[in-house]
C-alpha cells in the first residue's frame, strides 16, 4: 500500500479499500437480513445447494466448487435435502461412478417462495425511505454486476 504524508490525506487506494470494507460489511448484513426474511426453514448451506441446483443437475464436485463447501459437507447437505424431498441424487447410466444431484419440484417451490418473501421484505424496507425502489434495486444490481465482472476477469 502507498504511504501518504500526514498532511496529504488518504490515497485513492486507501479510499477504495475503506469503501470495499464497508461494501463487504453491508453485503453481509443484507444477505443475513434477506435470508431471515426468506423463512426457508433450512440452513444457509442447504439453501446454497438448492440455489446451485436451480440451473440444472450438478455433480457433487461441481456443487462443492460452486458453493465453496467441502465435498463431504455437500454430500451431507444433499442427504438432508433428499430426506425432505427437495433434491434427489442419481447415478449416471453411462458412468455409474458419477452421481448427479437434481432440484425437485418441491425444492424449486421452496426457493421460489423464499425469494418472494425476500423480495417483499426488501421492497417494504425500500418503501419506507426510498423514493424510487425499482431504480434503487436496479442500481444496486448493476453495481454488483460490475464488481463481479471485474473480479471474474481478475481471476480468469
């Protein structure tokens, strides 16, 4: 990090780092608040796996990579989701060693309901103090997309 003289004030890098810390805290708090509002009656790990399965079936190794969980943890989470009828696992016919997990209709319904509750809570919060809720949410989405694209290009 660049050093600044006592009279010069913070550098651009220091200001961005400070803003990034605030952004990360804010994202964390927003995520916790929205997750509670979703009333999923599942753990965050379980919801993360369901979310990952929404795009289509995935192997356990792919789920682990997508969610950032260890593979044994994903297996335990999948087992609990199967017991609740929210996900299912099947062996591939072409290669019986390969197991793919799928989202069930009940799992998709639970995600949809939770997301509707999350969106409703967000809109209630915005309606209490923001003139243009749609613009505020759109601007936040666009800002996050910009940051994600910047991070993706950095890690590619």
